[in-house]
C-alpha cells in the first residue's frame, strides 16, 4: 500500500527542487525529515511540507505505521510558466519566465 502527496504550482523552478530529491529517495521518513531540516535550500522546506503531508495521508487514510514508512518515489515536474517582461534601456522590454513545479512524494511501508 502506498500513500502520496502532491503540491501543485509551487513557485520554485523544478531544477532547484530536483537537486534536493535524490537526498531523500529510498530513505526512512525520519531520516529524510532530518536531512531536509538541515538543508539550506528553499526547496528543502517545500519538500519537507509535502513529505509531512504524505506521512499524514498514510497514517490517516490507510492506517500505516509511521515508523516503518520509506520514501518510495519523489519527483518534481514542470508546472505552468508565468511569462513576464522586464523594462530595459531605450524603451524596450526583455521577456523572462517564472517557473513553477508540481512536487510528488510517495511513501510506503517496507
């Protein structure tokens, strides 16, 4: 049995989130939470919230034991981009994009 949590349209680039995910993949939930707690990146806080949600879903919806949970799968997919323009010299404008992410974490008992 697996439990999952999904955070959609998180205002951070998926590249930045993907740097954090290999640190927790395959680890016990307690160990993964400790790693995320002491990681200085902004993405660590976001992934930590999603992981807590996945653990709560496992406990509440499926009655799993939280001590036996492991992170089975962790992905960060690209969400919609917000297109913006920045004013530059001589009345011109340069386009740029605010990227968003969909963060998915799946936990299961092992």
